[in-house]
C-alpha cells in the first residue's frame, strides 16, 4: 500500500491501527533526522510484520531483534508491550540508520547504534550498566554482527548509547556544538575517520574539563557509573539535556 513518498508492504494479520501508526510516524522520523543530524534521504521501502517471530524468521538477525534495516526498514508488531509506541521507536531508530547509510556514513557502528537509540527515545538505556569490562574500541567501530549473542548485543547497544550520550553531555555549554551535526560533518569532510571519531569529538568538546577531572574524561565517566566526578559536575553545573 502507498504511504507518503514510499510503499509499505504489510503481512497478513497486521492491524489497521499498526498501519496507521507507521503512516503517522514516518513524517516524524524524517523530521527527527533532519533536525538532529542535518541530513535527509528519500524514505525507504517499509515492511511491517504481524509479529517479531515472523520478522526474525525472514531475516538473518539476532534472537532479540524487533526491527532491522537492510536498505529497507523492517518493523514488527510487538504484542508483549505497547506495540504502537514500540513501532514508533523502531521506525525512528531504523530511519536514522537509513539516513546515515544513504549519506555515506556506515561507521563507526557505535555512532550508528547510539544515535539511533537516543533519537528514537529509547531512554531505558540510561539505566544500563556493563556486566563486566567495557568492549574494546575496535569492537565498537566496525561491522556489528547481526547474529551476535543477546549478551553481546546488549553490551554493544548499551555502550554505544553511553558513548553518544557522553559526547552529547560534553556539548551542552559549548557554542556552536550540536548533538551530532558536527560529528557527521567531521566524517564527511575527513577531519575524523570512523576509528578516530570518538577521540576527535572528546578533544573538541572536553578540553576545558580536563583540569577539573581526576582521570581522562571517559575513564572518569565509566569509573563513576556513567556520571562525571563531583569536580567535573561542579565545573559544569548542569544536568543532561539533549543538544539540538
């Protein structure tokens, strides 16, 4: 069936309410990516499944996937929760991947996944804490294995979300600093590569905080359970705000 600017393929058993939810949220997904990333792309084809089980059965994804992007956006009704809200989160999440990919930004994967989680409003990840050691930077940059174990997937998403919110946190009081637009620009103009983007962003945003931080900023953030040290908090005097 036709939806504005694209086509939605619907599996038998999908409710009319779910179709309406996808229609209503497509424009919002596009507005979010334009506003936060400064990027646009023609909307992708959309596939809507009647359940997460049928979505997983038709793709090579991990056992916890509720949506995925492969050049098209694949979504599923999720009867275990408010599936209309879940559909909205999934649509925005996968739309972020679409827009980044269509603008030539495939890596780093932490930026792909963390940005998608944050812009989709999946804020339950603020409560995530690592079960063990943090994943190495090399594991966070390159291709995310779609068939990884649920434990690795959770660790990858959680750490990606924390890396992105950390950089957003550093951006709050800095003039001409945006949540992600300058990171996108750095990748596109060659000032940073996927391997160097995180360090580049910290050096750009955190230089005025090193003097008041016991440890290098990321180590301090991790050591204090994803909150900056008291000295850094006092120096900044702020709470988390999503930077435009």
